[in-house]
């Protein structure tokens, strides 16, 4: 069975019988016919071309079925979903959701079938298309496991082609064209191969149906599928090389080959379009691209033959260094075909640095600032089409880091591709002015970091082999799989990441952490492919003031991480996805994707943290929230296994409460509130329990971070998380009478005594000169009544004048604010009483220049003692004054 994914022998070949396409046939063999199926389209009674397209604009699987689709694959209903123009099909490695449409009219001999799909979850990353004809079943698979393209006929692999790299949450178009007995295969508009049908039985290649499925161990989404008559002969267009690096002042070239297909003959006009894909705006804005030309720009293609044109790319003085995509399009009447080339125009001294290895030789790479710095013979080093191949200890070094980069990040994307039984691993190096850090997958316990040859991080998490064997071959889960190897030095702490997962950290005692060199390499007996390396300074991390809320409006996990989230859980990158305001985290029962946010301001002792999540897949149906404090970690779990609510402290369960029933695809809100050492647990707004923290160490319950994860054997989605300070906080700056008054602080509520207490800081500066006139920390303690509101006054002497800040705190809404005026405690005796009120009233109506006018009684400071001043002192009557 192809889904076993086994190599053909302990040597380095892969058995063709293992090609993934057969899994589609197995899944689709269990399709169940539905009573609503009717022939919904028939060939028009004219000579016009037949076509059909479905954009999946359904709100339920029932509507999809009513439109003529059948469903199957042996998967439960939860593995099928359609909404907002997207059909999603899941596959757990044992069963996969599948759909089929079989209403093509008779007599469609030459046809074109295509669909657009993406890999949205699970770990393999394949996308597939199946076409049924009268006599055969053809399967076209963008195979994320090996990775490559595979073609199957009637359940047997007949051809493979290189060139596919799985990309999570990236749309791709798969297309199969049948013309006069030859099947042509396209991926994103470019031809990847063809297969000539040997069966000459009349009509055996006539179209009858279309199908797709969640590919093996892959969750897929699709947003359209279409089929049409193949109108006639056509041409294919390819480039060689398909990627290049052009150095400053030089010119590169690629041969554009236009080949007749299905008897095409004619003149093809060629045009090019240059688009910058990653170009820093340094000297030119907008980016100035390279000079590009095609010679000739028109070619004559004979039937059954081909013609060529040369594309030249020149790196001029005015060209911005960076990365560009060049699309060459050939046109003949209404027929057009395109091919894309990636071009790097590098600046070796540019930092941040990135290289996608668009070189035609190692000599080109050396000319661009790299050096060969490892073992291995010359054949151990190869580079072409954006791939650097290193074998048997080979290494390439780049050392153009500017001075002073003591905080840095280096990322390498590589694939173990040769020798399934190595004793060494996939290796990368980041070297500082004092030390060499080597990160290796496949050594130590699985993932290991060496410092000057000594192990400083040693962690499991790399699983190169399956946990089972079939009768012939070991099963590999990591052979031919791309991974990101990521090292970050920040503030003297080295952190290693494998894909999005934290492997471990090491605190460097040596302050000399300036980066001087990076190097992708291979172990002494392993072959590794590299397709990119980057180096830069890490993004600056800082605290975020509360209240905090994140609605996960990111397009990638990279964006999530750039916003301050860290990822972990020991899972592959495919277990994480984010898009359309939803974060999805998967858990296979052995490891689960997790995210952590730790940018909380200091001294948040009373707090509330909540998130909204749902169970979307796998078997258990739990949802969890984790909160970290200075001294402890608290876990609140809506536990779908028992089911119940569970509460844990520092990894140990301490309480359980009844009332939870797991519901698939239903959103729920989990919330934890810490109030004076007691933790309250809420589910959908209802309190389900509480826990009294026995640790009375000051500050140990202060909030430090928030986390969540795919719960055990549960796939979860989340669409928001938020945190707030439950202590009312004062934070404002006001200008009054030429002075700037800043007031800040927080008050802690004692619900038993109905009191509020805390420290409030006040600073007064001259708005014109910036000179400080007053600064003090006030110790405030006040009571509140049934209204949940309390008021007090801060008395501040600023030079020769006195100011007062009348503050109001509402404990039910956790809000606080202050109003600044001249001090309503006119005689400064610590209380606002009748003496203060009477003085203001006696001066009522006086203005600047009058004998009765006293500026200290003009509380609002507008030159007249009027009703506003009288109202203010009357309103503040009896308030406690802190001075």
C-alpha cells in the first residue's frame, strides 16, 4: 500500500510501487452513492466546447451532495467541511475524506481538468487530483513526502518528476490535459511531465469524472475545480536554468525552450515581466530592477519540434540588490503559456543577509562571498536551481557580518536526502568572536547544540523513523522532509528552534557574543540539501501594556512569532497554522503544538486571562488555557476525555469540577481570574470552580505569561486571547495652569473589608521648561460602599502653589481616573471640610484684580471664582486627602 511510504531498499532508491497516488484509489473505492445524484450537465447540442466549474459555494456538505458530488473515503463526517467557498478534506493516515463528481457528458475525448488546493494541516503536505475516464483512472500527486510529482494509472505508479516543495497554506493549481492519447501534467501553469497512454481502445480515455481527497496524512482545502474540452494542439515552455544569481556588473542568461505538444506548429511571441519579491529599499525607491531582454522575442515552432530564445539578465549600477521573479510568457493567438524564473542580485555585505542559492556553480557561489570550509571532495559540493547540495562533511561559510552584532538570529532551511542510515546528522554552525555553536538534527538524543564541541542543549523531538516496520523496509518520516534550523542569541541567551519549536536554551557566560560567521553543512556521512539561509538581528522584545488582546490576524506563523509569540511542543511545523483570524494547533497524542506569550508588565498581582477556542478534529475534544505567574503555572482544561473541568498547578492536578461536554466545532470561552490569591475558573461566563493559592510569597502570583496548545489527542482552533489587570489602574497626564501633572499607580481590592489600597505616584513639571516642581509616591488606603466607587484627593505643593488631584475608582469596572485643579483642601489640614467650602463661597464672584480674589480659591484656574469652583469644592467635601 502506497501510504506506507517506504523506500525500496536500504540503498538510496525509492520504489515506484510506493508512489502515493494509489492511496487515492483506495480511499475512493469506498465512495457511497447518494440518492440525489443526477446527470446535471449534458453536452450542448451545438458545436461549442463543453466546460464545467465548481467554486464550492455551499454552506454544508448536504448542499455539496445535492449539487452532484459523492462523498466517501471511510472517514467520519467531521473530516468533511465546506463553507465560504472552501472545501476542506482531512486525512489521519488511516482514512481520508474524498469527493467525486461523475457527470461529464459522453464523448469528451480531449479534455483539461484542474483544481486549486492547499495543504492546511497534518504533516506530509501533498495535494492530489484524480480523473476518471471510460477505461482508466489517472492520479496526479504533488507528493510532499519524498517530495516530487507522481503520476498513477489504475492504482500503479507510472512516472515521477522532480520539482515539488510542500508549502503550508499556499495555494497551488494541479492540471491534467489529455490530447490524442497523451496526458500532460501542469503545476501552477508550468508543465512538469507527460505520459503516453498505451491503450489504443477507442474512447478509453474519454472523460467520465473528477475526484480529490485529503492526501495521506495531509489535510487539504480546495476552492475550485474545473473541466473543459481540450481545444487543440498547444506548446510547452520551460527555462534552463530556472534560477540564477547575477553579481554586480555582470550578466546572466537562461535558455527558454518552447516545445510543440500534440502537433502544435506556429509562431510564438515572447514577453517578460519582472517583479521584485524581496528587495530592500536602500538607494532606489521604488526598487529598480535588472535589465532583462529576450533574443529572439518571436520564435517559429515546427510541429513535433522546438525553438529557443535566450533570456539575459543584467545587474546594472542602478539595480537594487535583492530577489526578483521573472515571468516569461509565450503567446500564439488565444493560446498562452508561462514560465517563472527566480533571480538573485546579491550584495555580499548587506545585513540582514539572505541567500536562496540561485547559482549555477560553486565557483559562482565563491565569487559571491562564500567559501568552502568543510571536508569532502569537490563532488561533495553542488549548487543549481536554488539548491545547495552538501555531502560527507562538506560546508560553506559566509563571514560578511558587520561588527557589533551581539544579538542575532540565523536560520537555515535544509533536507536530509542521502544515506538513510547516517551516524551523523544535518548540521549548521553560527560562530561568534569567541565560540562556535553547532546545531545538529540526528545526533545526541535527536536535536543537539554543541558549544566548542561540548553539548549544551540535548533534546528529543527529531523522529527520523516510524515506530513500525513492514515486511520489507524501514519506514522513514523525515527522509526528504524540509526543516528550519534556527539559532537565536539575545541578551546572552542562546535559543535553538527546530521548525517553530523551541529545542532548548543556553545561558552564555561569555559576554563576547558578536556574530562573525554562519555555515550550512553536512555530517561526515550524510547528504543534505539547503535552499536558503538568513542572518539578522532579532526583533526587539518588550512588554505590552494591559489590557492586551490578540485576534490572531496573521497570515503566517512567522508573523505570529514576530508579534511576540513563541512556539513549541516538539511538533513539526505543519501542526501550526494561522489565517483568517484563526490559530490552529494540532496534537497527535504524542506531541502537540503550543504557543506562549510572555510580554506582561511587571507587578500585575490581580488579573484576568481568557481565550476562545474550539475542538475541530481528532478524538478527545478538550480545550485548554495556561497562565504563568512569577512562581507558578496554572492550567485550566475543559477535559473531553472524562469529561470534566480540570485545574492544575505546576504540572499537578489539584481540582476537578463537573459540567463539561465536548462539542465538535463549537466555540467556548475559558477564563481564569486571580483576585488576592484566589483563582476563579469560568467557562462561557459561568464560574465552574475556584482554587486558593497557599503560597503567600509576595509577588508569586503576579502575571508573567499566557499559553495554549493543541490538547491531548485534540486539534484546536482559537480566535482570540486577552488579559487585563483586575486592579484598577491610574495612568494619565494632564496639563493645568502651565504645569504637566502625571499620575500613575494601582489599587488592590480587599473584597472582605471593602477597601482599596496601593501606591499612586504623582509628578509635576513645568510645561515650558521641563523642570520638575513636585514628585511623590502616595500610600493610599480608602474604603468603598455598595456603589463600588470610592474617591480621594492627592494634595501636591508645586513651588508656591498647591494642586489637587481628585481621583475616582470603580472596583466593579476596574476603572480609575483623576481630575486636576488647585487644591480643594484650601487650608491644607488633610481634610476638605466646611472651612474650605466657606472660603470658596465667600470669594464667590471675585475675579483677578479684585480685593476679594485669591488664586488658591479659583480652583479651576480661569480667573474668576464662580459656580464651577463652588461646585467642585462642594463635590469634594468630606473626601480623604493624602499629602
